[in-house]
C-alpha cells in the first residue's frame, strides 16, 4: 500500500550521519537522502568510493551536504589530522547507501583498502546497510553469507539492514535488489538513532475509522485517515516497543518496526481484534475513531431508490464503547490505557472539559484531546495539536506540529507511566509534582 509515511526524524536533529556511497546505479538517489537528513537537522559527512563517483558527482553531494566529500584515503590535508579516524569517531551513524555486493563482501572480510572501508572498520557507531544490486547477485549465497556475517556483529555496535525492494531493476531484470526510497531510508536511520526507552514494552494501538455497513455497497463512517494512530505506532516501534497495530479501513503502509498488524472494518471486528491482543499488553492506545452507531440491520445487495420508498430511513443502534470496556475490565492498572477524544469544540475550555469527562467515565490513565474541526489539524491533516490529560490531574498542551512530532512528544510523556506499569507499579504525581509509585498486589 502507498500513502502517508510518518516523518520520524526527531532523533536525527543534532546528530552526525556519515553517508557512505558505493558504486551502484542507485547512487543517483543519494543527493535526496542527504537533503532529507539535513532537513531533519543532521550533519551529513559524505564518503564516496571511487566507483561511486562514476554515478553521482562529488560536487553534487558536497553542495547538498555543505561539507567537503571524503574520497581519498591518502588525502594529504585530511591525513595530517588522520581524517579517516576523525570521520569514524564523529559518526553517530554510518549509513551505507547503496551497499553493493562488493562493499558488503569487503566489509565482511574486514578490509580497509579505501577511505570508506577504513571508516567502517574504525567506527564505533551503529552501521545501517541499504543493499542495492542485481537480483541474481542479491540471491547469491555468497552475498547472503557475507550479509549474515555483518548482521551477526554486535560489537562495537550493531550492523542492521533495510531493503532491498522488489521491482524493475536498471539492468532490465525484475526482482529483489532495488534500493528502497530515500524517505524510508531516512526513517530507518531515525529509528536506529531513536532512544530505546520503550524497549520491552508491549503496546497495542488502534487507528483509523470504522465503517458500519448499510448494505453491501454503502456504509456509515467518518473522515479519520489513521495518520495520528499510525504515527503513534511508528514512534513506539522506533523507540523499542513491540507494537501491535489494529487498523480500520485506511490506505497506509505498515510503519517500520511494527510487529503485527490486524486490518478490520467495523467496530465489532475491532472489538474482536482487541480481545485477542489486549491481554498481554502493557499499554493500549485507542487512537481509532470508532463509529458510535451502526445500522440495526444490513440490507442484502444494494439498496435502490427505484425499489425503495422515497422516505427510506436507516435505523441505528449503538456500537459497544471499546475504550470503556477495556477500562472496566482491566485490573491492577494493567494495561495502561490511553484514549483519544476527537472533539469539535467551540473553545479550548470546552474541549478540555469534555475530554476530562471521558477520562473519568472510561477509566483511562490518559486522554488525548484534539479539535478535529480546527483548520489544518483535523481528520486527514498531516499536523495536529493536542491537550494531554492525566488521571492525576496533570495537563499538558502540545502545540501544532506534524503528527509524528506530536506522537514523539506524547510517548515522552507516557514513558515513565508505561515503564512503571510494566514493572508492576503505577506512577502518579504527588501534590508537589514529584513522582511516586503505587504498587499493586
């Protein structure tokens, strides 16, 4: 599926990414990788192999990065400062894109016969490989064995990989071997550098609308795009959580790192998916816009105005309140429960008041309120602005920002509570604002 991909780049701000470019046709995509990294606030130091310069010019990469491109191991100016060691030491991440079969082999063998392979051997930063090559090369057991050797390395830092994609290749073959898109490469780089403060947490996230069938063609639904819920899931996965995503009918790709995805259509289907996933969860985030009502009966086939009376009416019945059901069923503060209140408030005070009522009625730990009628932050928008309400009375507003940034800030607020729940306690704020832990039998 195609669609909105959360721009999870907050962890790149202020970081130094060494981008290694090797000699494959996919090198033509690297200026866009550099541009996106710089846009996210990273400092980018490009290091090229001699073969890479046959596909993309050093001047292009120097222009978009704003830094001299490293090319020669024996550059007299750089080596007066032992440039390859300095570059290796400064890296927060070594990103190699494209990673050719030749470079993967040389890196697996521990070779250091040019600037990039020397930096790769000397760095203590995590390494992210982005393979790109002909499908037959990719499937060759030697290439796979070399890659497995690198992926088994855990010290001084892990080596990970992303891609390749399947599709038409520059050589004319069709198959796996094409380098993934720059946006996905940068998102994976951000994930590698994201804080692992949610490591070990089991998280369930619901997202998107529900469609309630009137007949075999029509339905009652809402305008939720699922973008906010998908961003919440993506950030949680990037920060180390094991995420299960329950998605209503949306056209969005599964975020990188999400462990499992369940696609549903109706509120009843979402309820069934929750019953099979909530039991082992530490945190449940109910970001889905579940329809409040569904037709009492579903008509067979397609209703037609030629066959039906002009004043046809549809009788509605209330859907189950999925958030309230989880709130009532949980024991000992588990799972931690986060609700979303999509309101159409005339003023901020009214928005908060309604969200506070929902927080109490549905027995949530946290309620995230947003005004879906506000221009630019409603259903379908890429931005949001929310107010986060806690059961202990705390309240924090998050100003308008991209939904991924909202999700990142939200998880920073939730993380102390979530980890306390996993550890067997439940944190609350004392009168002075200090944090205390309540344990549960």
